[in-house]
C-alpha cells in the first residue's frame, strides 16, 4: 500500500496531520531531521529518495522563508523529485500573498500548482498556537507580549483546523486544484488575545505595542539573522496597518463547518498547562 509522506512530521501542523491519517488507517511516513520515521533534510537531496519511495501523496512544508531566495527553492526541487518518484498528490502549507511575485514562497507555491499532478494549496493566517507552543510562548509565560502590531487585528487560525483541511486534501479527490485561504471566524487585536489568554490561564498577561526599531534590535540580540529579523518585523508591522484582518472561507469550503474560535482555543490550551 502506498504511503502518505508528511514533511516536518514532528512539527506544529505535520504531527497533527500524521495523527489524523494514522487514526483513519492510512499508511503514513513522517519525515524530519530528528524524530520522524525517516531522516529527511531539505538541504540534503541525498535524504529525499528514501522518503519518497512508495509515496502516493505528500504534505509539503517550507519552515524557512529565507529558503525562498534560492533559485529554484528547495521545495520546488523536491516537487520535481517527488513527481519523478511517482507521487501523484501534493498538499502545500503556503502563506497569504504567496500568489504574488516577490513573496518568499511564491516560486514554491507556483511549483506545486504547475507540477502536473493533483495539488491543493493551504494559505493560513497567523496560527493560534503561536501563543501556546513556540514563537510567543516565552513572552506569554513572562507576562508581557511586546510586539509592533499596534491595534491591528488578526483572525487567528487554529492549527487543528489546518490539520483537518490538510488531512482531507491528502485523502479526498474533491480538493484537487483548490487554494484554501484559512482564517479563524473573526479578527481580534493582540490586546484582546492577551486578555482572553489571561482569563483562561488565570495568569496576568499584558500586551505592549512596541516600536518597530526596538523590536528589530531585540530580535538581533537573540541572534536572529538580519534579513530574517527584518522580515519578521515587517510582517508584524503590516498587522498594525490592517494587512492581516481579512476573513476567508477556506475552512468552510473544505470541511463544511466554521473554523474554531480563538476563545475555544485558549480554554483548551490552558487546560494543557502550557502557560503555567
């Protein structure tokens, strides 16, 4: 029986997708540098054949936006290798705006959509789990969320919804050729997000709108490369100008139900003790 390959199979979405497919009885092969079923390194093409052997469908993730500067990007090269190896269905975790030339994932996104096999592209907004699993988790635990996002609002998308859509796209024919923009049901500010997390966790959390230059210097002090730090700062500043507040119906179109609310996410996350 053919396998489904899950890149970043131990990551935020990958492990959720793998769990869903395994529970449904689908043969799954998780790929990661460590902890997966097979050792896989996007920067080492010698690790690709073993991962792709006997695979019918693949979930593709590019964890680094900086990789988009390569010509061609490594995921684009992997797409060619996957098609040559007999993979006939691709599901890509992309990002909003990736259809526009100049976006870090544009060439990667385009490579999947022009691969010649069945494809589905997911373009989720900011993850709810950024508050509970990494990224902003240390700041939440520290009690102060300092970001250059002003009063901008984001319809945070639950990674559980992303995984549900990805699992469906990997196993159901009707998603072929679809681009799903994935958001939560309403946009909220970071101040409101902080209030909801504080209420659910029983721990104080305040949001502070910080100056972009201060945020950039802080990232550089953490050892983040200049280009990556600048890109992150620009992304967050674009929230303050309303660049991420649009709602989309991708979850509804793919699954026939509404996306999960941020209010429900914080209750479930608090129950895990992640913010304790």
